[in-house]
C-alpha cells in the first residue's frame, strides 16, 4: 500500500521567515495530497490540498508544490507567524472516486520563534 | 456549533471489555471515516463508509466494527479491548465523490488499562 514519508520531524523558524516541509510518497497512482494542521490537544484542521493535475497551488501564505516524477510534494508557509506553530501532516490518497482513506506522514512540528 | 460530534471525549476501559465510540456529522456529507492516532504509530486510516455502505477497511482486526444507523452517524464498536488499542480515535467526513477535503471531529481519547 501507499507509504508517505515526511522528511522533517521538527522545524524551527524565525517569525517572518518561510518554513518548508517535504513529503514523498510511493504509489504512482496517488492523485490527491492534502495537508492538515494539528495544534496541541486538538483535532486535525485542513489547511490546503493539491491534486495531481496541477503542480502548484497557493492559498494566502501557503504554497503547495507537487513533483509527480519525483513523487514528492511540499508545503511552504511564507511570512510565518506565531500562530503557525503546530504539527503539520501531509497525506496522500490514490483513488479519485468514493470515500478514500488518507495515508498520513508522521508529522512535522513547526515552531515559530520571535 | 460543532459540525462533527464525537462522544465521549475521554474513555477509560479495562482490558477485555467492549466500548462504542459515537460519531455524528452535520455537514451534509455522505462519506464518513475512522482514523486512529497513537503515540506509537502515525495517523492510521481504519474504515470508510459512503451512503452507509462500507467502502474500505484497512483494519486487520475484526474486533473493530463500524456501525452506521443513519447517513450522518458512524459509530465504532471495539470488542475485547487491549492496552495497544489506547489511542485517540478521530471520525471524519467528506463529500463522497472526490477526493474531497475531509473534516475531522474532535476525537475520542481511549485508554485501555
């Protein structure tokens, strides 16, 4: 089955700088790549996603890049703010139809310091 | 108002017992899911349902049984509980045709003694 590897387990960033989290996946059939944010003691909150028909997507300060050849995708958090501090999970799914479970990476703990 | 309700928030059980985790969603979604998050493993997909029908089961053990009494309900029955079952169980929902963004509930934190 699909495996998702999240390369950075922790990331410490100065406020205002960018944070980049990299993930790789194994299944070439994967076509949907969402990112979730989890604050301490809370649930997962969807932040952004990208589908395999595009290689870049931006939503405000978040940019997701997808390199299908390398089976790699990344989340760029630009102009980081203290409220960006959280654990970020990348995920992948490999079917386009019906209820499809997500395969998650292990998470990256992002800390934004002043 | 919370759109996905999970009950209870915390649950303590003894080894060998049986518990039911409740999930209701008020997002009008047709697909619902269960995930598990423990200290030892990454977030793990367990089941998915669409229109109350099982679509995918990634749980090896038959001790975990989802139950869907209504389209917006997907409960999880766990029998013969083991300490390794200790985890936070998240329910999620989405539109069924997709893939679409999945919305996660607040979770039920289960501790098995």
